[in-house]
């Protein structure tokens, strides 16, 4: 895990971490982060959110506020209370237990990326603004 995040070795975590390692993606266990309750993150949209969705993967998100609202609107992952490593592990186990549901979340995330956040969509939004 990045930074000073608490250890993720809690009940069920071994299964969760094994699932992450098996998942073909650019992300690895070191990319897991239980989020932060810091106020500055309430208005943030973490870039990894879009990277994961671009890979058609669901997100276990530990950031509240704007990012959570987007996640829930898109139905593209699971919200995890910030800094709750045990709930993060449980969310990963939940996703691993429902591959079809996880795939659907990943697809919805990718669709949101394409519709709103692709270069073409952003250029069109800027063009309308100007």
C-alpha cells in the first residue's frame, strides 16, 4: 500500500489480496489505499478512479464527498468509509464473490469515463463553454 496506510491484513484480507493479484490489470496490491477522512478529499476526484474505470474494473472507494457521489451515480463500485482497511478488504472479497456484478460495475465506470471524461467529451464541454 502507498504511504502510511494501515495494514490490510484483517479477516478475509488474504483472500482479497490474492484476488487482486490474480486480476489482470495495471493495478497491484500496492495501489490499495483505504482513503482519507481529511476534509480536502471531499471535493476531490482521485485520478486513480478514472484509471481503474478505464480498465473496466469496479472501484472500492475510500474517499467521501464528490468522488463518492460520482461512484454512486455511476453504480461503478463500492463506497468504503475512509481509513477503514477492514471494510476495504470486505469490499474486495464482496467483488470477488460476484464476478458478474463486479464486471457490470466496471463496465458502467468505463461508460461514464467515455461519456463524460474522454478527451472528446471534455473538448465538447469546453467548446460549449466558450
